[in-house]
């Protein structure tokens, strides 16, 4: 009788054979799915069926995270609410003061018959991307000439000045930021009213207030606003704050380092201002006192020369007339004598005593030989 194990302990293929089979099956499925996308439907069905189980497994985690977020969010919301409430009170006070000052300003301007100096309009814009040049501080905004953007318009946000529009395209515009090395803005110190010009730096991380004398009253912490003297930026826009003042004895100007008030690189939404200055244009430049005195001296020295020229002009004209009227025949001499008779106010030539004759070789003073006068029928010349 052949021995055989009971059905419960009947053994199949060996473990190695099964390992090789499943490895080959897995490789075949991977290759077919990667090349021919054969398991997309199966994956979708399995994902849809397992999604409720996944959400159920994540419920404890979501509960814990929600509770933590609720505590943090409520605390932060309370803090923000208090800060906004305080800021709202300050802004309301400032708004009331500004309204009162605006009314007083309008009354004083009407009293002095002065017109309003400026009108400012704004267009909202958003930064799209930076320019390709990494050595310049420029960005591109999504507004252009078709939306009313003009070249040279100032760009600001809620904190202060950001830059200036330097190139306009039909649907976009290029904005040069305040920290660019080629950007300059005329500013003044709020505390003292000192006016100067602020420039960007090559690194683009700070601003340089130039042309400030050593004796000027500038301190760290002073606020700088636009002066409005260039006609491009409206006056009073916040620009920067002084952080360091270096005064050296061997230089005429102090080195003033400032930081921009507005986040130049962090701003996303901007406002493009259209500032129209109604101040009349500057009159033509008049010569200074030194130039006027020099011109008067030159004119005074030129008057005697003009008088001498005027006196010499009749003499030269008379000489030319005499040379042109020189008689060449007897008839011409007769005509000359008749003209002398007819001309009023002329004196007769001085007569010589009788018996005195002119020598034949005597010449006139001008070097011409004498001309004999023909008889005129007893008429004494």
C-alpha cells in the first residue's frame, strides 16, 4: 500500500517556485502598466472603494489638528481684531483732522484766490513677474497703455512709494523699483523740511540720501517724504526712514543711509498714480547781475566807435561822389556850373585879384590838373 499524506497536509509547489512566479507576475504588471496603461481602470476602482476607509482612518488626526488650529486661530483673531480696532480709531481721528484741514485749506485758497495744485488719479495693478536682468530692480505689471498707464507715473502701495513706470507696452508696463541704482526721487525730511534727492544703491538693499551738508540737521529715525518739486511725484508720499548718518571732516557732504518704508520686493498689488500738476510752467531764465553788467559795459564801449563811424561815413560818401562826378569835357563842366547856380545856399568860390594868373603846371590839391572853363556869355560864376 503506497503511503500518501492526508489531504490536510498535502503540499503544493515549493516556496522558491512561488517566489519566482510572483516576482515575474509583478514585473509583467509593472511593465504593462507603465507602457500600455492597462491598470488605470483597476486603480481608479480601488481608489474609489478605499477612499471612505482612508477618510475614516484620518478622522482622529483631523480632530486633533482642528482643535489646535481653532485655539491658535481664535487667539490670533482676537489679537488682530484688537489691533484693527485701535488702528480704526486712529484712522478715524486722522480722517476727521484731514477733513477739517482740507476744508480750511480750501477756504484759505479761495481767500487768496489760489487754484488747486494737483489732481491725482490711481489705477490698480498687480505684479506679474520680474525682468530677466538680475542686476536691475525692475518688475512687470499687468497694466499697459490700453488701461491708461503713462510713462513716468509713480507706483505706490498702502505703505509708500514702490517705484516708477519707466516703459509702457500695450498690455504691460515696466516698473523700476525705488532701490534701483538708477532711480532718484526728490524728498524732504518731515522733521526739519530739508530737501534733497534719494538714490538707490547697486546692492538694492538700501537707499542713499545724497547732497546733504555736514551741518544739516539729519538724525537716525527721520522720516522722508516726497517733496513734489519735480512735478512727477505728489508731495507727502512716504519714501524712506534714516537709519545711519556718517559725517566725516574731509568731505563736504554727509553719508546718509536709509531704508524704504514700503516693502519694495514684497509688494504684490500696486497703485499707479496719474499726478497732474497744475502749477504754471517755469518762466524763461533771466541773465544774472554779472552778465547784465558785462553786457551794459560792452554796449557803453561800443557807442564812441559808432559815432566815429557815423562821422566818417559822410566824408567817404562825399569823396566817392566827387570822384564819380569828375568832368571829362567842356559840356560836363558847363552842366556842373549850371548846377552850382541852381543849388540854393551854396557860396561862390573865392575870386582872385585881376592880373593874377594860375601857372600852367599848377595842380589841384587832389593831384588833378586844372580844367579850363569855357566862356559862358559874360555870366560871372
